[in-house]
DNA sequence: ACTGCTAGGTTAACGCTGTTAACCACTTCA
DNA sequence: TGAAGTGGTTAACAGCGTTAACCTAGCAGT
C-alpha cells in the first residue's frame, strides 16, 4: 500500500515544521520537499489551510495519544504523569503545538468527531467534571504556551510549577 | 504638547488591531491610516517589529493596570475579581492580547524593566510564591487563549471555569 | 541673504507569499 | 481510436516587508 500524495504532503509539512518552524511552512517549501512545483500542490489540496488542518489533526491525535499512554502507565495516580507527558509532547513538537493550539482550529477541515475524541482523556482525568477539565486543560496549555513563548525567566523552575499544579 | 509621530504610529497600529484584527496590521495599512505611504514609516521605526513592540508594551501596561485596579477595588478577596478583570481586558482587546502573549515578546525593543513591572501584581496575588504565581498566570492565560481560539464549545460555562479556578 | 543640512515625505523596485490560469503529457476506459 | 481524467509545468498577479533614490520645506550658521 503506497503512500497517497496527500499523506506525502502532510508528512512534508510536518517535517518542515519540525526542522524549520512555523514561518517555514510555505507552499513552495512543501512542494520543494516533494521535488515538485508549488502550484501542483493545488491538484491535491484546495489551499494552504487544508494542509494546516492535516497537521492539526495529526497533532491532536498524537498529543492525545501521549496523554492516554501516560494514563495507562500510571492508572492509580495519573494526573502528574499525564500532564508531564502532554508537556513533553509539546516541547518536542513546538511548531506543531503552536499551529494547532495558538490559533483557531480549522474545524470544517478536520475529521468529524476528532476534536471531541481528543478531549476525552482530559475529561476522564477531571472525573468528567466539565469545569474541572477546562481548568486543568487551560493550566497545562497556559504553562506550555508561556514556556514556548519564552515568558518564564531562565532561572524559573518550570518543573516545580507543573508539580504544584498537577502533583499529589 | 503635540503627539509625536511614533505615538501616532503606535495609536494607528492599536486601532487597526482593534478594528480589523491581527492580520490587518500591515505597514501599508498603518501608513494609510496616517495618510502617508508605507516606506515613510521607516523614517520613524526600523521595521515592523518595532511597531509590534510598541503595541506589546501598551498591552502589557494596560492589562497589568486592569489587574491592579481590580485588586485595589477588592483588597480583602482580590483573586477572582483580579482574574476576571484580566479576562475582561483580554476579551475586549483580543488582537492585542494575542500579539503580545501568543508569540515571543520582542524584549530587546521593550522598555527596560517593563516586563518585570507587569509581573508584580501577579506575584502579589500569589503571595510572592513564584511557583504559585506561574501556575495562576498560566491558568488565566490558558483560559483566555482557549476562549479566544474558540476551543471551548458554545455551551461551555466559561464563567464557571474561572470561578472554579480563582474563586473562594 | 545665501548656503547647506536635516526631517520627512515620495515613487519604483525587489524578493517573498498564496493562488490562478493556461498548457501539456500520460494513463485509463468506452 | 478517441475522450476524459490525473498530475505535473511555467507565467503571472496581488499583497507583504523592505530598500534605494530622489525631492522639498524649514532651519542654522556665516
């Protein structure tokens, strides 16, 4: 089963984000990675947003999986491990995290139900209390967002903040 | 005391953000607001980042002031009022909030000490515990960021989340 | 009063961006 | 055999930040 061209485009975009950051995600750069000219991408996607949506979908899935795996590994006290796993994923994929969480999701272009599916583990961690789950999600997202934006001073003990927020 | 041209540029950029959002903040649009051509802006600023930094500085000051005023108004139980005042400022100035908090601060272009000054009220609210202050800041920032990005469903009770996070 | 500097504007242009139009070759199928 | 569809091409456009070159009004110094 060969890779479809759309998957190749998605992978090229993902790798470009990993290697060169958000600003490097241009149609011409993606095309160059596939050894092709930029306009030919439009034979496979309608516009750049559709490629961004592919990245957002993968980022949502991967980060939710990281959460789920950590919860499975620490079934009795999952909060801190799950939070740290989420943080770890974000720090390792900063451009992907920002492109899916620092701007509106391209919902119309995302697979149906994906967003809800990825919210499940967070709901579960908050014992299905929607308010609690939103606060915990916001705290994790806020800590990551501020860390990625370099808003904590270099001497800040960010680990201690995570432990205080999600620890025992 | 007439307004200096740099202040006029800063104000034009601010108003443009208020009225048309982040993507509308272009050199040509700022210049048009002053009835002038884009290249002439470079007689007053080195580049676009310098204008963004002017906006960031004003946003930091205004949002910190909103915090401080709320704390002064509710000296006995300031946490929730202060948090809601911060949220209110962000919701009323979404483009300015995002341009200063969703990307790295342009520290080299910001007035010396401004960032620290604006962190003081948050520190005070957290009883000068740096870890607590970072968590509370992150929670507020996360809630705002997710709300501005439209990540909460329309039926979500965001007020309840704020009350849960900062309430009594 | 004349000279020359400076402040602050102008237009033209460059390289980048996303995107469209027009064209072309190869494969598939009736 | 011919038609349609697939997936590539180059040229081009408007908008972006930015630079270069030029011009003009006002002020300072002799």
